[in-house]
C-alpha cells in the first residue's frame, strides 16, 4: 500500500508531462481515472486469490467495526 505522500514523492522523479496509466481488466492499459474517496476494509478478501484483497464498504456499515475501516483514494 502507498500513501498519497509516498506516491507524490515517487512521481515527482518523472517529467510532469509524462502520462500515467494502470492495467486494463484483462490486458492492455487504461488512463488513470479521477480520484474518488472511498472506505475500505483491508484484507477483507484474504484467501480469495481471484479478488483484490481489500473491499469497499459504506461508512455507516455496522457489521464491520470502524477500527477495520480506512479511507482511501481510488484512481
């Protein structure tokens, strides 16, 4: 996992006009999307190798303790 501060530091080493992409669903690459704030439960899908380890939840979701929820930015 990376924080915003870590990502800014790493990206500052590259030219400002260089494009940034992410992996496509099954191949290729796609443009970075607009940042979106969300709430995650870390390691929620542990053991499900076909899924990403973290899962989005509603902030008011009561079945999961607030201590397990973290705010994140999706790009």
